[in-house]
C-alpha cells in the first residue's frame, strides 16, 4: 500500500441496495451487474460501485464513492414482481450504516473490535467477513481505494453513533481522525 495515512469516514449518505432470492444472481447479471456465485466475495463495477455476494441468494450493492446520483434507484424502481425472477429488492440505505476505515493501521484498529484476522496477508482485497464488530452484527469488506488499505464496515443504522464512537476510540492510539468522503478518492 502507498499511504500510511489513517482515517475513518462515514459513508452512510451514499446509496446502498440489496437483493435476495433464488434468482438473484442471474437477475443481477441480466441487468449488467458483475457478479459470480462466490459468497463472501465482492466484485467491482465499472462505475466504481461494489457488489457484495453475501450468499448464493443475496447481494448487497454499495454505491461508488464519487457517485453523483443514485444509480440503484433505477435498479430498484424497475424491479417488478410480474417478471418472476425469484428475487426481490431489500432497501439497505436506511438499514445499514456504512463506515470506511483506511490506512496501514486499519487492521490493528479493527482487531480491537473484531475477532476476525483482517490483516492484509490473511484477508485479501474484496474479501467479506460477516461477523461481529464492537458486539454488533456487521459486514466487513476489504476493498482498497487508490492503493490504500480500506475496510468497509456495515452495521445496523440504529447503532451508527455507537459504531462510530467505537471506531474512533479504537483509533485513538494511532492518531486516526474522522475525515470526509473526499479523502478516500483523492
């Protein structure tokens, strides 16, 4: 990784959307989403979005960090039960808070809150762990940004202030700060 800078970013304002059901993967492929049947794996999209495969029948889409509009709104609005694709949308924008933890110290910060070994040599780029972070059911995705080690942490939005507090407290000894989303794409 190029930079040792460390920061925590609240990305909860960015679009998120999920789909679930037996026909989810074929339905998403039909719509141009890059996805394979590889649970606990993410796939980068051409526009910078990420498609996380949580199970053979469930995906979770994360909007591009520099998104100017919500491309997922169109995807959700065009879904029709009449199509019989055996999938249905699961709005995630309001159900999951989304934080990014970036920098060389990120694995050490997360190690204080999560039992999964997230060190880069054990947890590769685009790997997903469905686990507990700060005692909250969470999804942790490693998806490096601009050659910087980056972990995305998604958890129940009702506990977003608690999660941010835990991440900030854990980062204290490393000099990490809460920064804006622009720091991730620069």
